[in-house]
C-alpha cells in the first residue's frame, strides 16, 4: 500500500481527527499489526476492537480509526461507522490507480475462477488477487489496500448473502472487467427466488465502467437472458457463447479442450477435472482476451493451476481415488461434483455427502434433488451425514440407489466406509464447510 494521511482522507470520509498522521497499511487485527499502520476498530459479533485501540497504538500503529466515544492515547480519526468507512476508504484508495481491475461474482465457482483468472492476468501483468475467500465487506477492502505503485492489475472476488452487498462492494472495487460465473440457488433464503439472485448478482453492473466487458456464463439459464446496453456483454460456455469450449477430453487428473472464438481456436489443458472447471478456465481465458493477452500465454498460464485448499482435490490413497471437496457445498456444486465422480475411473463409486447448509425453506427439496442426482449419475453407494441428509437418502432411494445410508455420527460413517471401499474404487467427500467432512477423510486415510 502507498502512504496516506489522515488529513487527506478525513474530508473524503466526513471524519474528524485529533492530529495528523501518515500510514502505509491498514490493519484490523492486533495480532497482525505492522509499524506505521492505520488500525481500524471494527465492531464484530464477538469482539469490539475499540477495546484494542491503545494496544494497537503501543504496538506501532500510527493512528486508529474509531466510531465510539473513546479517547485513544495517540492519533485517531473518528467516523460514523468504522466498517463502512473502511470500505469507502478502500474505494478512495483504489481510484488512485488506473489499472485493469477484474471484479467477479456468482453463486459458485468464484474462488476457482479467480485463481484461473489471476494466472492468466499474471502472464502479462504484476497482478494482485483476493487472498483465499476474503470476498465480503471486510475482506474486499483489505484486498484493495494490497495495491501499490508496482501493481499493474487486480482480480477481486465479491461474495454476497443479501441484496445490496454486491452494490456496496462494486462501487468501491470499480471493475474495468466484470464476470459472473453462474446463478444457482445459494442464499436463496435471503433473496427469495432465482430471479432475486440474478438481480443481486447484476448489481455488479452498478460499479462497472460504462462500455466495459461483462463476461457471463452463456449456458446458465438465468444469465443467458441478460441484456445490458451499458456494457459489452460476452458469453462463454459449452453450448452457447462467443467463446465456446469444444472437444472436451477428461483424463485422470487433467482436462483439455479447444476454445473456439471469433473464428479462432486455442487448445487448453488444465491440471484438474470436472466440467465446471472447463467453465472456470474458459471464463479466465475470456478475461485474457479483453486484456490482449496472447492466447498461447493464457493457455500456458492455465496449465499451472493448483487447486486451492480443500476444493476438489483428487488424490490416490493406496489405490482408492479420493475426491476431497469439503470446502463448501451448494446444490449446483453438488451436482457438478457428482458428475465428476460419475465420469472418473473407478470400480465402485461412493458418495460421502454432508448437509448443504443455509438453504432455508429450500433445504428439503435441494437435498432430495441431490439424492436424485446420486442415482442419475449411477453412483452405487451413498453415505449421508447431517440433519437434512435424510433427504439425500430419500432422493437416492427414489432414483433406485439400493445402498443409501444415513449417519448421525462421523465415526460410524467412517467405519462403514472402511468396510466397503477397496482398491480401484472412487470416493467423493463433499459437504458444507460447517459439516467438517475432513474428519472422515482423516479417519479413513489412516485405514486405507
Ligand atoms: P464461496 O461462496 O465459498 O466463496 P465460490 O463461489 O468461491 O464459493 P469455489 O470456492 O470456487 O466457489 O468452489 C466451491 C465448490 O463449488 C468447489 O468445491 C467445486 O466443487 C464447485 N464449483 C466450482 N466451480 C463451479 C462451477 N463453475 N459450477 C458448479 N460448481 C462449481
Ligand atoms: Mg469463494
């Protein structure tokens, strides 16, 4: 981050300050304080960081940002709401840099697409990206503050649970290229319907520069209806789009395809499996196109992809193929993962599924439909764990899966899995983050 002064930002934030101070980073966690930072006192659910204001100053923060009536022992700037002010400050800071910024959102596939996109963009630019999954109103500002005079591009993931969130984020991120991976059913309990989800994601357009590319998944039933006179809408997909993936070949641990676009063709191989990753990599290629990155360089960059933590990693555990996918789960990503399990080599296919959380009233239907998908993908065994997991079992049985079992205990599930899985089989582990299916993985790997 480049230096800022309280005297410069105060008028912009409508804030007051006691004495001027300069800072060269922004910090919200006293454990990560660096000398010369601005420590922003955020009131969280469990802690109110205002109580750490003095500690932050004694640890080397050059100033603190506060909204409560406290009198810190050093330089401070006072605003109405520190979290909102941090977001606005990040937008002010971002606007000092005239660089390409790729802003992406969608129901699923954001982080994976962000990783692919960052690889492509990095083929030409010194680019920063959202670290991990820091995609909300607290995370996005931190990411924008990473920009400095050496940064030539930024790839920023934006997430949301409610209406208005993307709008608030995108008005600070101010992307020069927008990308929406898909419209599924995540967070439908807050947004009412899939039309609601589409509307919420399209808030992306509010902060997207006039005439900028808006890259959309053309195979998504909701996105393919989008028309936008203010932006250059471009679709990608396998069925529909100006950028089409053709000749898809899935191998053991890699997938290759040709991108056909505007009369041209580019061959791509990515070191991961699953048709959903064809979409994710293809979207990244389209971003590269708009940044005038040589298509072969984009392809070379995509070949360097490394799956991020706990997202669909395929490992061979003593002859058993294990697809570890315990990072999160939604109906859309579940269907994608079951298709992957179905396509992969394996004598017997076993799905170990934990609940999909945060589906509200839609939970029963969603779990039942995923159970149906277990059957459609001809998966022989279903081991289900959680409160709504009974609906997986119901759905699978409706579809004719004979071996569908429900567990309320991960130990018992692990025991059964150890009994039924043998060399040559393929097992998928997938559930919402909160279900912690890695516990099962850790137990059974010891036995395999
Ligand atoms: P979050 O809301 O947690 O930020 P995300 O949108 O960033 O999620 P990823 O972390 O990229 O999504 O992927 C989550 C899971 O969804 C992966 O483990 C993968 O199985 C699946 N997935 C990834 N890309 C797609 C896609 N394009 N379509 C469907 N499922 C996908
Ligand atoms: Mg993510």
